[in-house]
C-alpha cells in the first residue's frame, strides 16, 4: 500500500492527467478480471457437472441395452447423447474464451 501510494504521488507530480487515467482505469480492469474469473469458474463447474451427467447417462444406457433395443430406442438415445456432447463442447468453448 505504501509503495503504491508513493508511486501515485510521484505520478501525480509528473503528470496529473496520466494519474487520473490510471487511477480510473485500474479499478475497472480489476473488476473486469474478477468478473471473468467468476464466469470461468462457473462455466468450468457446469462443464464438470455435465460431463458427470453424460457419463452416468451413457453407463445407464449401456447397462440396459436390451431394454433400449426392445423398445427400438437406439436412435432416440443416440440423439439425446449427441445433444449432451454438443452442450459440453459449447461449454468448453465458452470456458476457453473466458480464460482468454
């Protein structure tokens, strides 16, 4: 704190306009960085949850493959699983973009 205060005072004596710009922009950049970090954490948690749900879904369907075949549900199950995978890919891309 002491060094940042001394630096700000020295910058103020050198260039008051630059001091005003830096004092106004630094907090905004900090808030933006915090927001992006929270967003990334939320997306990562959601992606982890979706991966778990996808694995559970797939395991259930594979364990009960006879019933799926008996009801001719292979196409429906494939579409539902593809939708889960597509959602996971979209979340992964969003998490990567939030990371920077």
